[in-house]
C-alpha cells in the first residue's frame, strides 16, 4: 500500500521499531541494516535519535539494540485512553443485575468541586434513584465524589474545598475539618459513602478506579433507597464494588 506524502526518515524509523517488536529480541546494527536494506550510516543516525528519545535501548555489553522502556509508558497511556464507557458497561451491568440497584461511573470536574456521571445502569425496581449521564452533583456530599476527593493531594483537596458547603439534608457534612478527617478514613478503607447526605432516603457506597499513573480518576458506586440499602447488604456490595473497580482499573492500564 502506497502512502502519499510520507516522510521517508519517519517511515524508516517506524520500520526499525516494528522490526524489533516482531523479532522480540535484541539485534545488531548490521542485522537491522540487512533486514531493512538501510545504509548503515543512515541507520545509525535514525537509531541514535530513537535511543535519545527512549524508543530504543542499547545493551552496553553486546552493543545490540532493543525496544526502549518509553514504549511501555506509551502503551499504558494508550490503555488509559480506551473508552471508559465501553470498558465499564458489562461490569456495572453485572453489579446492577446482582444487587438490583443503580450503578454509576463518575469523575471529578470543575476544579474537583463537582462530579459528572459518565456511565450508568439503572435499577429495574420501581423505587430507584433517577440520574442522567452527564448530570452533575457536588463532590463533597456524594459517595462517588468523596472517594475521589480522598485521593487528591493536599493542595488539590484544599482548593476543591474552598467552596460554600450547602446543607442539602440534616446529614450533610458542612464542616471542612470534619470532612477532611472523614476523607482520610475513606482513603484508608478504599471506599466512600453517602448516608443520606445529598438526598434523604438515599444511600450510596463507592470505590475508586485508578489509571496507569496510579491516580484515582473515576469511581464506581451502588446507590439505592435506605429501605433496601441496609448495613448487611452494603457490606456485601463493598466487596463486589472493590472487585469491579480493580477490574476496570486494570483494563485502563493500572498496575498495582
């Protein structure tokens, strides 16, 4: 297949990477030159550039070339860019069907003061939580928000909490120090909770989802009416949520 307007030097550099990947082993400069039919002096310039940028490594002892560690990082970044909706949908559908409650995937937004629901599978029961994908709620009084706030660094968290804490219910935490202490507990547990803090009659439990950098970028939650979200049921849900969050995290590049 001919590619119009291709840059020969870039094309040759990519051929070097493809060859090293296909061979799966280190190669001498002369071996690469013979395989690709590239002049040695030209090849040396190309491979030196690839080495400089971390795409290629050279064994000091054998002088052979192999793929560089930076390609691993690029692979992780590519994994992280995969569609979170596509990845999470079958997993949260399974949780929804198992517990018969609404399951959300959310992320922080607006300087971490809000959460946005990016995926959702709604309970099929007549009494259930009603939300829409793309809708927002405050992060400081929602389970999906608090579990993500818990993993922010001190500076990011302080900035996120420079906001007016509106009291939505009698359970809403509006004291900053109390909230920060609660978030420390949530981080240690790897879970976040909303006990009728945003809406009376509604409880939620959430777990963090980590990306390839080890950052908590999404959260997955189970939400339902307090009449069904009993302590015993929520204990069972926390285990399932942690397992689901671990699976999704792995699929977007997280490595423990």
